[in-house]
C-alpha cells in the first residue's frame, strides 16, 4: 500500500464532516477532478450488487489500481474511474479477503453486526455499530 494522505484531520473530525456533506458530489481540493469521499475510515459498508460487506481501511480519491484489474470488470459494470475507491477488509458467507470497490457500488451496512475479518481487530478499535475507530496510536 502506498503512503497516500487521505485526510490529515483527526478521524472524528473527518467523520463528522463526512456525515454533514450534502448528497451532491464535492470536488476534492487536493485531487482536482476527484470527488470527496462519501464514506470514512472504519465505516462498515456493503456492496450494492454482490453479497459482501467490509470495513474501510484506505481510500483512494480516484481509481488507483492496475489497468488489468479494471479491464477484468465486465464493460457494462465498469465504474467511472473518477470517483473515490475504497480498500475493504471484506467478508462474504464463505471467506474473508481484501476488496477494492468504487464508491458507486457501496452503501452503509446497517446490520450492526461485527465484521469477522481478522485484520479488523488489528487495525481498529470497536466503536458504535457500523463503525470502527482508528486507534489513537495511528492518528496524527
């Protein structure tokens, strides 16, 4: 994973700012043309089309994966590159894995169920249902 700065504000400030954002996409001032992220670090989300969910552990302001990865997505389902993409500690009924998902394909997971991916406990502290906290040792 690269050392990209996603947001230099404390996580609680990021989350309160993101929760108050208008639904219209906002331009990201550090990455012209890229939208501000709708979801935050530690948030539990689920895929809109496929049966998996996960915890966000990193955010790219726009597509930042290989061309091969992008081309492997069926053309009629390929997301726009110019939107936030999220790295998830993901799970489905059978397994746990890392997923890379466009913002348009995610929605908040409102189940309140914990995510069982083994990396969640190492990377986050427990928070409110649907949210994990970045430990103080990892914040600026």
